[in-house]
C-alpha cells in the first residue's frame, strides 16, 4: 500500500505545475492533499477525480483558504468530514476515509505564524484535536493520519533550529504536544521510525523567502502518523523534490499493509 501526502498551497497552482501528471505515475492507493485554496466550483474534473481515483474533500467556507482532500483508488466504505468543532470544521481541515479496518485521514493543522491570534487558534485546535486522536486510537482501527502538522518535532527536523526556538512551528508547547501524541497516545511518526537520524533529506517545507530552497534551509512539518500495527508494516519513505508543485514537497510512504 502506497500513501502520499502533499500540501499543495493551492490546488489550481499545483495543477499548473504538473502535480496531476506526476501523480498519475506514482501508483498510490491513497493521496492526501491539503491547502486546496479552492471551493468545489473552482475544481476541474481532473482535480475532483484524477484518472483512476475517487476524490473526497472538506472545503473551507472562506474562499481561497485551507481545505483538504483524499484521492482514493478504492471507493471508501465511509467518509467523515471535520472533527466536530464548528469553528475549525468551517476552515476545512479534516477528512477521513474508511476501508474495512483501515482509515486514512488528511489533516491541515493551523499555522500560527501570521499573528498572535492565529497562534492562539492553533493552540485551540491542538487542544480539540488531542482527544479526537485519543478517540481514534480507542476504536482499535488501523489509521494513517497524513498532513501538514505545522510543527517540527525535534532539532533534527529543521535546519535553523536555534533561530526558531521562539517561532511558531518550533515552540516548546507545540513540540511537547507532539511528544504526547507519540508517547502518551501511542501514535507513530512513520518517517522517523524508518529513518531515525536523517536530516536534510527529510525536510518537506521551505520558506519562499531568501534562498531557503536553494540552500535546503527546510523544515519537516508534513507527517504520516499511524497506529502501531500499520506503522510496523512501513517499508520505505521518501520526500519527492525533483519537481516543485508547492512550497511543500510530497511525502511518500510504502506499507506492507493490504489495501
């Protein structure tokens, strides 16, 4: 089973940059996308259902903002939009597809970098999302949650960690929250399980400022976080950087788990 996650920073922009042409050659079973920056009326037929895939989306109410989606090779048994919080669900941040005992989720955790108000909203989302993550574990299902979590967990996960200790995305509170997700709840950071010491090759996002991309001054903020059963079957993971569809790069993980 191959799962891909990619923050597109605008699905229309990513499409023009060749994302769907690339996707057609990836043989993925499920593709999770974030930051659509589009509503249904903005989506082309290819964006709604690329050849060979069923598409499912959770759009933001605000135009040109947020939004997540799933492209599934198989038609799911069930699709769930939102985490049950009206404010965050209005921002289009969560969609889940169930296939037998397997669930795959596309999530877009808020960024707090634009203002103190958005950072507070990010903390509120984390507070709401934590019990939801606990509930998912308690179902006993095998689950893979893909997306832009907007948090670099450890120093190894970003190039300039010393300069970002007080910045959104690397705040002590954010990192401690992720540690609890893994430690207390038992979720597994699949890439880190496979490659505990890899640094630069693991980055998935680069600022558009300066020469961040050229100098590989990146952050690892896109994750596939899974329940232990399916995580144990992961065989390989990679970040695709040969082409640029967005300021993020797709994260590809292969699992031995049947789809």
